[in-house]
């Protein structure tokens, strides 16, 4: 199966994450508000950002993760499908944006584009979202797009020196509009 490297939207495009975007990604992640709930700390140096992008490329090659930059004329953030399970037809969607791109419907359009790709081209039946329990804006966002709460994973992530719970939400193919 060959994956799309470009997914075109009305106001933005999703482009395969490549090394040429390393500086944009590194700079967007310098804001602590952006990284507060994110587990990967590749913003610590440009070299760590390069390692992260290389790792994403490897995972793309073995069909485990599809990582895209969100291009609105400038790079706004990253969206990805990970934990791709073609046998059970499910995967996880994750997204983050630089702070200047918050509250501009970028998350909504990018998420709908990637959900459409997951359901209608990759033939997934379920896409799930893991959200830090304290990340209220993300919880509201995923509820607003129709995701249903499945449960809580207790002490599921070690962030900033402490364990935190994660909420799991999902949307099924027949629920996606």
C-alpha cells in the first residue's frame, strides 16, 4: 500500500513530514503552552527534532505511523495517524499546532481531512484519540467533532516528572460525517 504524501484541503494541505520542515517544527515547539501536554520532547534541540523526523520516516516506511505537517502557507503544526493496525482496522490520530494557529479552525479542517483519509482510503473502522486528562481544550474539540469517550487510562503517561491519566475517545467510520 502506498500512502499519500499530500492531502489537499480547502484552506490547508497536509504534507508528509520531511527534514526540510525541521526548523519550522523546532521553532513552533519552543512555546511551553504548545508542549505542555505532549510526551515527546524533541523541541530540546534541533538535533533532537532531526532524530524525531528520522524516526517518523522509519515508521512511515514500516506502515506504523503517517506524520504530516499542516501547511497553511506556513507550517502550523503536525497531525498524524499512528498505531496503524490494518488487521483490526484502527489507528490513533494525534495533532498539535503552534500557539499562533490556535482558534482558527485549522485543527478542525486538518482532523477532518485525515479522518476522511483514514476511513475512506485506508479503510479504517475506528480512529481513537489519547488526550491528557488535564487538556480540557482538546477534550472539548474531540467531543465537538463527534468523538465518544471510551474511558480513562490511569497513570498512562509520565509527563514533567509525574504520572498523568489519559482519556481515550474514538470515532467510528459510520459516525464520521
